[in-house]
């Protein structure tokens, strides 16, 4: 298989051919040969994991066409300037001593003294608190005009178990002691109300508010205020608890104080399960194990789920509170033994085989997956695939799957029993097959024991007219019957079936390709029947007749057309690179031996020179006129026309690349050419507008909310001529 190695710094990217059982240290040597990066300076990453020596690529799950990132270690030099380091340490110690200087503590300020009961602000809301200390404010602190030179250390009564908070004068005031009535309020008054920002109908916290209006509807009066939060004013808030409106007292000097009784205020409970009842056990606000609320000094809070735990309720129990910055409960804690840190080797899997396998099975394409998927047509498409001409050859079967001609990587029949068959592969795997080129007899699937991941086996039981066998029968232009069917003279009315021939069929057929796999056009099912095969078991047979206007690739006209279109053997990226290097290697290793020259060797070499010399492909006049009519994309069409010299395959590939949608990454469907000359599918642009994004998806040029998205019919007409039958995937 092949993988891509890409430098994180950008610019460098190479394709390397390797096996799944290639060792990481051997892979580093390949990177060194291609990118000239020393082995000791390489850091290789794949899907968030760092590749370490002692493992093989299979251990990290590396697949075909995956990208492995390369980070080059920097060469570090030792710092010899010890004086600079010493001065830096001395400066840090001086700064640390100055910041840790103890602040002067005082008993009284102008308005408050220690042990006073006050209201203090926290996150925009006001809570009952008690002053436990008053200190001098540091000179560097930012003072407001209403602040004095002191910092007030307050303890909130509701959260008595927490440490004291430091507030300034504008964040503290005497406790409210006077209730107000709705009739006494006027617009612009500053009052104190209870409100729940998230659920306005429930009890919440106490806030400062400005009266906006008092609305009276019959006997019911409604108070509308602007709520003061920590960062902004929330306007239009309707207050539900209108009988609990409090007056905000101002600061009073200690000498002018009078006795007053604070009003008992009710706030929203912290825990909705027990309503903050201290006598009720609760696993929400109490210990998550025993549900008790005692001994808060012996409780640990999980930093993930925020649930408290008694240290003696844990399993195993703890004797003291651990001195750690973060603590996680047993349900939230990750198993540190399973974490693979940078520089560590992978953990041994319990499912790993006890004995090492010496078979290097990972270098070929038999087990490789698709690196891309055909989106020109949906997977249930009948007929030819736009852009794939009769006579197109691939070196590996998985490439035919990527092109959309025959999608299953293993199965010989692609179809559904209730819909029909879309394509088949003729590879000579069944002894009852008979290939005569224009027509052939095809044997159905099944009747074999393929247990143990086998690809083929001898016939061991009767075949049934189900699944893909039934799908082939549905393609015939006759009524579906369990004992067989015959379309007769109306066989052309059946569903089209794509036929692909493999080189493996060359043992029994002269029409099979010499190498790789080849697309041979459209066939129809004329009739199907069941009979005893050569093995003695019942098999289903299908008579296929070619029904394609394009000449077959084994005919004289077909070969001439292949030559005209410049169709060559298609290789994967790594094989294509090696094929271009092979001529030079062969020239040096031949040692005077005479080599046979043929057209096939030139075509299959994979080099650009061979493609240019054998390509006689030219665009037809209709396609040229359609391309010229699309004047807004004339520069892009000029680039595409230059690829015509390299043959039909190169031209189709560059058109598909240049005219792919930036959103769905598929060939344009109902294309819209924006004023900034970018092309996008109309449906994709509609989705963008529905998401309130009124800009070009490619360059973010503002299109405006009222952009009418006109379809570029001239561009779409040209694309349909190049890709006849194109209708997009099912998603579109």
C-alpha cells in the first residue's frame, strides 16, 4: 500500500510504498531517503498518536492513502550565559517578595467595622454576608469614585464553608430592612427584587433593578424592570414576586447609625431535589455515596461531575484530603494505565495473537479499502458511469470500485434482489462460465462454503434464486419466475448491466485483458435458467448479450477508439511513481540484453511521455462550442483544454477537479457562478443562506441576503456533454 508523509511546516510531501507490517524504524529510514531528514530528528504522528520504534504500521491502524505528519526536532544549544539566568531568578524573588508583602489590617472604616452584617455582590447578585476583616487596598488596584482605600473581606452566609471573598466599597452595603409597595414606585427608581433569569416564573436571586413601568390590567399590577447583572442591564424583565420589593439602603457612617432589623430574604435553593433542607439526605448536594451532608471538611468535589464524596465513602477509602489540583471520582476518572503518552509504546492488546505472524500480507491491494468514492452517480445507478469510457483499464480491482463501475471490492455481482443488478465482474471463477465476447453465459453466486475468509471454493451445494442471483433475474425484460425466464426478442428492453472483465478470466477466455481489469460496456440479460453444473449441483445461469453502441475493446474499431482517446492503464499514485522510475532501472539492469518493444509496454508504462505520444484525443465541436459559450469561466476552460493533449482520462480528471463544489466536494450540479467568479452548487448555496451565511463559500465575498442564485446554464450544458447522464448523487 502507499501512504503520504507531509511535513507540518508545509511544502514537503512524498508518497511512500510500504507494507502494513513495515517497522516504524524502517519507515523512518524511508523518510530519511526521500526528505533528507535525519532519523533522530523525526517525530511522526498519525491520528493523534506518535509513532514509536518497536511497532509496525499495522499496530497504529495505518491504511492506504492515509497521511502521516512529520515534525522535525529542533537542534537545541546549551545556554552558557549563567549570569543572565541568575539575574532573572533574583528579579523573580524580588517580585515575589513584594507581592507577598502582608497588607495592613484595620478594625474599622468610615462606614463599616468587623463583624458587621451586610449585603455583598457576587456575580451580579446580592447575598447576605458578614465582614470578617478590613485591610488597606494596594496602590496598584483600580479604584472607582465610590470606593475608599479599604478592601472588605466578607463571608457569605449561604456558602459559609467557602473562603472569604474580597470586595470593594461599591460591592458592599447595609442589609435591606424596608419593603416597598407597587403604589410607591415610579419610573426610574432603583430597587432590589428577586428574579430568576433562566426561569422567570421560579424564585431566583436578588438583583438591583431600575423600574421601567408599572402596568395595571384590571386588579392585577405588573412590574417591568431593567435588571442589573454583572456585565449588562437586562431590559423588559417582569417581576413575579411583587410583594418582596426592597429599598436599597445607602452607606451610613458609623457615628450616624441607628438600630434596624434586617428583612429575612428567600432565595432560590441551590439544590432543587431537597430544597437545601439540612435534615434531608440527598445525593445531589450531599455525598454521592451515603447522601449525608455532614462533615463538609471531609468531602471531595469531582472536577468533572461536580458531585461531593466523603473520603471515607470512597472505595478504597482515603485517610486525608489529597493534595492535588484536580480530583476525579471513580466514575469520571480515566484509567491512566491505558493512556499512551508521547514517547511511550502502545499497550499490549488482550486480543493480540500470542505468536507473531511472519506473513507479510499488507503490501498488496487485496485487503486495501477505497481511498475515494464515486459521486458522479448514486450507487444504485443503472447504465454507464459518466466519464468512464469503454476500454478503460485499472491495474487493481479496487480502482474500478473507486470509479463507480463495479463498487463491491470482493463480490462479483453488485445489485439488490428487489431492484436489479448494476454490474458484474467476469473473472472465470466459475467452471460453468462460457465467454464468447459479444455474448456469454454467466453463472450465479452461492453454493460454495466460503467460511474462514475464503475468496473462492469448489461447488458444495445448490444455488438459490435469492439476493444477487435474483437481482440478475430482475434485469431481464420478462416476468420474474422461480423456474427461469426468457425475454425472447424483447431482450433489449431489460435493465442495463455494466460488465467488467478481469485478467483472471484469461485462462478460459480470449476476450479477457492481459493485465488488470477492464470495463467492456453495457450488456442485457436475455434469459436465465437453472441446471446441474459440472460439479453436479444446481446452478443458475444467465445469457448476457452486449447492447452498447461503443465498439468492444477487442475489436479493431474498439482498439482504434482506445488509441484515439489515449486510454492507458491506470495505476494508484504509488505504483504510478514506481512505473515512471522502472525504465531507468531496467536500462541499467538489462546488461546488454535485447528487450522486446510493443505498444502495450509503452501504454502501460505510466509515464507522461508515453501518454503524450499515444494520445490522439480531440474534443468534438459541440463540446468546444459549449466551453466557449461559458465566458465567465473561460480561464478555467483554458486550463482544462491543455489536458486534452494527455488524453481523455486526463481531460476528464482535470474538469472534475476544476469544477467541483467547494461545499460538497462533488461535481457541480445546477452550478451558480458568483460575482467573484467562483462556482458552487445551487442547493449547497441555499443551505448556506438558510444558515444565515450570505457570503461566497470560497472567498467570503458578500453576496447579499437578496441574491437570487441564477443557474449558469452554459456551464451546466458543457458539463453534461463531458459527463453524459450525470445527475448527481442521491444526497443532492
